[in-house]
C-alpha cells in the first residue's frame, strides 16, 4: 500500500536512536535550550527575524490571532478574510476571539485565493489570513500589494507549504507573520509541533508571552524591565504576573530535539518532494479528465500531498476507485468549502456561494508525496494519473 505517511520522521531509525539517547541523558524535558535552538535555526533558514515554537500548527494559528488582538492590530468585530479552501483551525480562532470571518473562494488552477477574488472584499477587511494550499500559492506578490495599498494586515498559514517559493521568496515571508506545522504527516515532523514567524519585534514579544500564560519570564531582560516598570511590578511578584490574555502552548524539549535532528534534512526533504511533484504534474497534464494547474508564477513547489481535481462527479468516482484498487491511500482535498462545515454553519450566518471550493470538495482528492517514496511507487502513481 502507498500510504499518505510513510514514517514518523525523515531518517527514522537514526532519529529514534538519537532521541532515546537524548531522553536518557537530559535532565530537563520541559521547554528549554533545544526548543530555543530549533527556533533560532528555523528562523534563520526561513529568513525571518523571529520564530516562536509551540505545541502544534493549530495553536500556532490561535496564538498568532490572540497576539494580534493583544497588540491592538485586530479588535473584536473586525472582518478577517480567509481562504475558503483551508483547515478548520485556520478559521476557528477568528470565531472564538470575536472576529468576523469572511470566506474567499479559491481559483481552480491554483487552489488559492487570487488578487481577483480578493478584490471583491477589500473595502471591508481589516486582515487576510491566507492559506498557502498544499505547496501552492496564487499571485501572492499581487495579493500583498493589494493588502499594502488597502491597509489590510496579511498573515499566512504556511503549514502545507514549507520550502515552496514564489517571486524569489519563500512562502511564509510575504505577510506580517506566518504559521507552520510539524505534524507527523507534514514536511518536517516533530510528531506534533508548530511555529509562528515574524520580523516584528513587538509582535514577537506578545507571541512569547501568549505562548506561556502571559508572563514575561521568556522575554529579554530589557523587555522584562520595561514591562515591570510600566506596571510597577517587582522581581518577586514578576514570577506570577500576567500581562495579557494567553494560554499554555509550550512544546517540550523532546519535540525541540527532534526538530533539531530534522533541520539538516530541510533541503533534501523539500527537493525530493518538489521532484516528486514535477513527476506527478507531468503525468497529470497529459490527462484532460483533470483540471490543470497554472503555477508558472512559482519558483519551487514542495507539498506533502498531491491534489487531483476531476472534471465530473463520474470521473471522480472512477479515479477514486482506481487509486483504491491500486492500494493508494487518498483523502479529500483539505476540508473543501469551509462554509459548508457544521461548525461554521452553527456560528456564522453565511450562505454566499463559493463554487470553486465546492467543486474541489466534490471532485477532488489527494495522495501522499513524501521524500521516502521509491521509484516504483512514483511510477505507479504516475501511471494511475493516466487515462
């Protein structure tokens, strides 16, 4: 069977052995030096000034939205656009924190929000939480230009697109901040884990506080001194002084250590996934049963799953059966049109059509793309993409 996920980590045997040795010899397993090292190396590789490591990609989204509210960038009642083809925990924090989610449909040839789609909403939006879907983006430079002109705060959910590039820049580096996931099925695994990246110093400090109860103990001495002076807090009481709304999203040293073992494989992981993608898309372009992608604006495409959108419902049934008979594990393309999900219909009164997201959900599926695929598996998948 060709599974979506082949292993817990890249180079799993070596990573597990290193992890065993680390646990046996390390005294502190709560968030400490390994997590800090992972943050620093990830920020450097991604090309961002700051990175804040958290328990998973979903709480990375929650932490980012809460921190933007704590800094006053977002306020309750603000309208925040989001990609209607996305994962639920991209949207749930908006609802939970009193913001108004505005779903924007995707384009079929990129599976992402385009400048043209965004233009229909720009006069009402305070922010745009853009999902870079399955390694793809649309004209993200054009989207950033619109956001800059209209005063819309752009943030990116880059949990599905580590290493993908457009306009000479890594996805996740176009907005004020971006989130990443290190779930076992994603590009780089720490079992569970997430990251928030930004170049903004004030937002970074609020992210650090928001990750751990709202206290200041993980901030720099200079920032600690400033906050304690402003609130007339002495050193003794500072240990249990909480400056703003927060939760506990801290990772462990175990997760941080795994992240540090995986960082040296970043380029290899991204390149192999990109090579696999190129093989798949070359096979797919020869088959007019599928909608084709226009990703000419992208420099590098690295995804952890390969999406296929069939042109009819009947073709979808045929290809699902074909992949299933060949022993290939397949899934829906993310969560389809998010506005059709039960939680969204419960909390948001929104019946506007998003026809492309509906079509992707009805006529789409994806199969895994990982760096450990054999040549035989790649050939099998390419053959299945033929008529």
